[in-house]
C-alpha cells in the first residue's frame, strides 16, 4: 500500500509531469521546460518544487558541488490511481457499480480492452477467494 499522498495542486502537478517525463532534473531544467508552456516566474516554479519536496512527492540529490537534481517519489500510475479513487468517491459515492455498468454498456471496447477487463476481474475474484479462506 502506498503511503498517504498529500494533495497535489494543479500547479504542482505541472512540475510532476515534467519530472515524470524525465528525471532527475535540476530546478533550472524544470524552469526552462515550464517557461515554454506556463506564464510563471522562476521564483514561482522554485516555490512549487519546494512544496513538493515538503509533501514528499519529490526528492533531490546533489552531485559533488553541483546543483540539486530533483526526482519524483510518487509514480504517475499511483498518482492517477489515488486521484481516480478520490474523484469517484466524491462524485458517485456508493453508486459506483451502476456507473461502471453504464460505462461498459456504452463504451466501444476493443478485444484488448475486453481481455484486460477480464484479467482484472479474474484477479479480483482470486483476491476475494483468498480473503474468504
């Protein structure tokens, strides 16, 4: 189980995206990348990086006499998992099953999608059987 993930703001998420794409990176590299897409001052970006370090979403190391190099402690997959779960809880509460059923009925699924869903359901079935023993 992943440790509790502190809430990451929309702005902080932009930093995470840069680090998920390539890590480690120095603050200057992150700034260079974000200055292309965001209208942010370098100071703002440094503040966001420091916040992510405090939230333990990002860490850094320093090569001898060189700048800090930052890297994510939270993977993109686990972030998406946590966010999806909290989104679904907020919007659907206990009514998640009807939502899932509707989605499956409406969605055009490829054979690969269907096989993956079967695999996930089989895995769930196995986990439940293990718990019952």
